[in-house]
């Protein structure tokens, strides 16, 4: 069984030279669909930072699988 790890990180500027960073990773197995898992991971990170998600196909297209 081959495993892959997908990581998504986002930094939110809070102002006054402060920021908050959230990074999450998931481990995929052979049955997972990478782009679907990426979207779930991205949503989780953005929800943690309370950022509204804007889905752009370019985000998915640029991921080297």
C-alpha cells in the first residue's frame, strides 16, 4: 500500500504585525481521491481560521500528485 501525505497551510493576517497560522496534513491511501481530500483539508484549515472559502480550480490544478 502506497501512502501519500497532503498538507495545506494558511496564514491569516490579524493586523498590528500579528498573524495566525494553521497547517493540517492528511495521509492518503490508494482508495482516496487526492483532489477531493485536498478540498476537505483546505476547508478544515479555512474554517479553523474563520476564513470564507472561495473555490478556485487553479488551487487544485497546481498540486503535483
